[in-house]
């Protein structure tokens, strides 16, 4: 029987105990169950999804010695089955079939479990969820399978530099502190070593659960549609039987680093090309002064990117391409402040100078003192962001809050430490003083250290060397560093002060074509749903020259990178004030987006357009960007194998795409003068597709686009001229032949990667409502069966998914599996076998189950967009694809309501099943080093009517293309 106090409740209304955003109309209530489980209830009558997140205050720090990864393994095992719901994986099946998702993660001091689901299925889902914390089964049958899953998860991380460097940092710490541990776990730690010692891992797992999982150290967030009273009754009924053994939250006092671990320089060899310098200082955790925000204040100054900043100086010197500063890796007991610098080749040679400038800047900040106006700016920005934050999906919201309930007082459960309100120079000065030469750990990553190291980190095999660094050495670096003028930021002109909402007379529910000229087209959508003082602007510059060859793609890439580079010092102020922008390559040119507070958005837009109009190539910046872009291309070969397979699949299907190897080859020979000649030609013929939405009047939207036209098209010597009708680029997709199966086999580009990957793609049709919903229904029914069979039962790999694919309005489904245990040829056969199993599943599906799936899919489709960016992304997709079906959701729901079971079966028989007469499939096989010998025999097994693709571009050019859904005809009113 549960023990503890009687149920107590605290109801929270606007302005009462829990601080919530001014624009938040949800209701909150804190309750304490009889078993001492603390719960936050959230009532949102407008929600389409319900969610829950359980945070258990036990994580990998509590792993027993010799069983590294046990907490993570428990996270995997807990969701298998419970005494009340004993069917294996029935929880995941129920969640998936009712439009939901579920996941979990293990941190150092807590483990978080969460799910979401359609609202009408929430009660049963919540009951299933609760049972894992009451009477989980953690069956013996599943033990080895899930150990393999943990091992597969670890395998995918072994060649990831962030994982490797994080573990190296942990390795070089006190070996008697849990920070030192390897926390993911693998086959060795969870099976091989325990078995050799006569330890039964499952017994230890159950013991760990019994010893640590107690209601009084759990915190639950329940996000529901019903009123608080009804949700409270449900929670009390379902969760009060979680046992309370009155455990204390595990605490791990002491610092992970002794003086032996400080004043060190660690040189490490990364997987990827490049150089990185990260400086760590153990500091007093700022969580104890979170309203004073000492590390946010210091991070804002050390990480600033405007003129006069440390980064600006390093950039001008040609030594750095990025800099980050802030607190990381903290608990209540310890914390680290770090500064990370992405170095150029020249910067790598000037590491000592960079360290000298960093400490000179810290000394400058100490001398200048803590400024009230800088804190007030930080506070004003964070206050605006908090009070006008966009809604996010309930599962993410609940998962964000539940860990905070252990750390913060109830008042700040929603806000955490993101709202600085108390100016206290002493707390800032204390942390600044801790950023000293005697308290430092320097981690320096570079491929140039290959062969110069003498140590290896045991879990990821990272090669490194270690040497001591004295205070005197750093003082010498400071003295010899170049003389540059490091300044404090200037006041931020982009901080919004006008949060008023426009009074729209036209309540357009879909985008309207507001303006069209030979230069541009403007789609406009006022905010009639979210009521935030924010706007979304997307402008796609259709430049036919941009994608005509590998050289053109690389030069267009240079243009975009340099634009961002030139704008950085100015636009950085906007980005930290809640107004974000980006410039990137698109399928037919380049695109600009701006999103955030609308008050100062026009100012930033004009600055960006001016930079485009006045673009000049600066040779010194070109050389830095060329180096950066070159490394980015070179690092393509270190991508995860499944990313490589997806890239090959896209190249087969998408007409305007080139092999990255050709682009890398082209890059080698291109210089600044080539770009100077190219950009005027790139811009000479342009059409700008625009979408403007949010808290913006029609006249403002039109004025923005007219300004773009005036600057680029209407000058006496215009930079841009209209496209000829024949020049409009359209994204066309390869049409695979009916009844044909295509194969593409390729060796993985990283010879040290043991993982292989398969993308099994089935192309079905071009956009049409009745076909769309049949494909979506198939995916919904098959998704959980795919995951359960290939990931859970057969343990082929941690990365296993079935998803719908949309290439410019051409729809299909794709299976993605990455595996270290089986080669892609074997996996492809398993996908085919699974499709055969799905035949009987579909043929025997009951009317009730069919209707349940239809209802689930309708509920998923009718789920409202949560924020302006999400809504705008949906409508922009319609514009980009040329489909312009802004009413897509309603039309597909109407088609779903008419769908008959027999029609779905006919669709499957015709397009999907193994021997379907209209089936068109493509299997992309990427072979890791341990499966590379299988590639030749797999190729030999390709028989007619199958076709092996040898040359992707040649193959693509030999097939017809689907008709374009967009083009110049779309431009006519």
C-alpha cells in the first residue's frame, strides 16, 4: 500500500503562484498524491494532443560499478510490458495506432519518460504509462534484445566527435566521481563483463529499479484537454499505486576535477576535418543564483559577435569561424563554464595568441565591472521571449517542465532560469574570478595531432595527449597576443518595445495572392490564430544559374556563406533580441527567411537586401570561407551511413542535384575572382517568391516586397532583371519504371565505420488526395509493425523507421535501417519479408481496427498548428512544391471519411506489396567495413526485372521525369 501524506492541491490561476506567460491561457494545478508523487496538471481546452512526462530523479550517475549503462538499459526495458498490460510492445502499438509518439532519455541525475496521443485515447494511454511505474514486467525474453539495442545505439555514437570529446572530458576527471563514468552502456558492460563475473544483468536491473524508483522522487506533468478537476481525478486514480519507499534523491557531492585535472592542455584527434579549441573552467553552479544569471551575463559578453567582440577580432585576424560561451554540464554540486572556438587553419597555428586574447578579454571584463544596463538588456530580451513564447507540442512542453520540478521552487517551474530579474554584481564577479589561469582545462582538437599522441580514451578510442600548463605560461600568451581593441557591446537597437497586435479586417484562413509583378509574387497570411507580436517572412530567389553545374552550386554556396559572414556583426544583435534570419541554398537559387518579433523586422530585412545589392568579394574572407566550405564537403564522408543512403536516394530522384564529390572537385579550383564574376550573372535574372505572415498588415507586406524590387530591380542600372518565361526552374522528379526494382550499392565513405545502411524506397504517385490518404493509412498501420519486428524482435539496428517521402509532390514511402550486425542486402530481404507479413495483416484487419486507424489519422490531420513557424512551414511547402493546395487538410480528411477498407487493400496490392503490378522500388545499400565483402555477392543476386544502378546521374538522365507542379504557368493570375 502506498504511504505518505493525504492528497493536497494547489490551484494556480493567472497571477498566482506559478509564474506563467502573460499570453498563456492554460490552467495549471499542482497536486501531491498520497504516495508523495508531485504532479503538475495542465488544462488546455484547445489542444489536439494530450501528453505526459514522468521525471525520475535517478540517472546514470547511480549506475553500479561494473554495470555502466544500467540506468540507460532500464530506460529501454521499462516500456516493454506491465503486469496489467502484459503483451510485449502493446504500449507502443497503442500509442502509434492512436496518433501518438513515445520516447525516453537518461541524463546523469534523472531519467525522463514521455508520450503524447490523440485526446480521445488519453485515459487508457495514461493508464498504460502509469503501470510501468507500478508493476513493470521487464521480461527475461527482452533482456538480450534490448542490450543489443543499447549496444547499437552506442555503435552509432562511436564515430561522433561530440560524443567522443564529451567522454574524454569525463575520462580526465576523478575516477571516484560518477562524472568519470561511461554512461551509455554497451554489450561489454551490460553482458560480457557481468557474465564473466557470474552477475545476472536482469537481476541487477530489477534490483536497481526496486532500490531507486520511488514515487517521492518522481515528478509528473500531465497535459490534458479536460478541466483540472477531471484530470486530477484521473491522475489520482492511475498513479497513487506507485510505491513510495521514501528514498532520498541521490546526491553526488564534490567536484569532478581535483587540482591534478586542472591547468592541463589536452590535444585530441577528431574524426572529422577541422580544428576546435574548448576551454573549461569548473565554477560555482549558477543554479544557486539563477535569478541573477551570472553565467548568462558572462556568456553574453564573451560570446558576443558584434564589432569589438572577441569573436570579431578573431574573425578579422582570420583565425576563427565560430565562438560559443556559456555554462554547460552542470548539476546542483558542480558546473563548468566553457568557451569553444572553431578554428581556421591559421587559427590552429595561433592557438596561444587566441588564449592570450581570451584572458585579456576576461581581465578587461573584470576591470570594467558589472554593468546594470547590460543586465537590464538581458532581462528585457528574456522577458519578451518568455511572455510572448510560441506554443510548442504538448509532449515537448511537458518534457521541458518535468525535470525543472526537482530543481526550482514551484513559482518557477515554467520559467526555470530563463528570466533574470535580480541584478547582483557580486555573483557575476564571483564567476568571473573563477575563470582564472589556475582553474583551466584546455581541449584542443585537430587532425594535425594524428601520430603525435600517446594516450587513448578507453570507451571511444579517442587518441589524445596531455600536458600541464602553468599560470606563467598563460601570462606569456597574454603578453605576446596581438594588440586588438576589445570592447563591450553597444546598446541593442533590435530589442522590441512594441508588442501591440494588428486589428485585421480580413480574417483570411488561407494565404492569398496579394501582389504579382514580373519581378515577384507575394503570398500573404495574417495571424488569426496565435495572437503574438511576431512575423514570418520567406523569400525564395529563383536564379536559374545557381544549380546548372557543380561549379555553379559551389559558387552559389560561397555567395550565401559570404553574405551571412558580412551580415554577422549587425544581424547578431537581432538574433539575440528574438529576431532570427537565415540565408541558404534552395532547389532553384537561394532563400532568405526572417522570423521573430515583428517590431524591428523591416530594419533587418532592408539590411539584408542592401548586402545582396552591394555584394562584393573580399579576398581575405573568401579564403576563410573557402577553407570552411572545403572542410564541410570533406566531412561528407564521415556522415552516418543512413545519411549517405538518403543522399544517394535523393540524387536518384531529384533532377537538379550533383554528386558531392564533383562539387568538392570543382571547389578546389575556384577562387575569389571566379565568384566576383559569377554573382552578377547569378542575380542578373531573378524571380522572388515571397510569403509573409503573422502580425503584419497587408500594406506592410506589400511595402516590404516593393522595397526588395526597388533595390534590386528598379535602379537605373538594375542588379536583377525579370526571368524570361522559359527560364523558370522547376523541381522535377525521376519517374521510376512500373514493375521494376532498382538497386544502388555503394561502399560507405568512412572506412572505419562498421555500420551499414539501407534505404528501401517505394515510389507511388504524384499528389492526389485519394491516393495520398491511402499511402498515409498504409504508413500508419505498418509503422509500428515495422519498428517492432525489425528493431525490437530482430534487433537489426537502433535506427529503424518507416516514413512517407515527398519529393516536390511525388509521394512514396521509405524504410531506413542502419545496422552493425547485418549487411544491407540481408536487411533488404527482411523488409521484403515484412511486406509479405503485412499482406495478411491488411487482409485480416477488422472493420473496427480499420475505423480506429481512420479516426486516428483524421485526428492527426486535424491537429492545429502550434505556432506561426509551423503554420508558415506548411503553407510554404505548398508554394514551393507548386501544389498550392492550402485546403489540403480538409480535402484529405473528407477523402478519409469516404475511404473503404477494400480500397486500402486494393491500393496495397497494386502499389506496395512485393509482387504488386504497379510497384516501383529503389534499394540504396551502403556497406560498412565489416559488411563490405558482401557487396559483390549482393550485386550478383540482382536479377531481372531488377536493375542495378551503376552511375546515378547517367541513370537519372535515362528515365522520364514527372511533370512539374510549378512553373511559369503558375504565375498567371
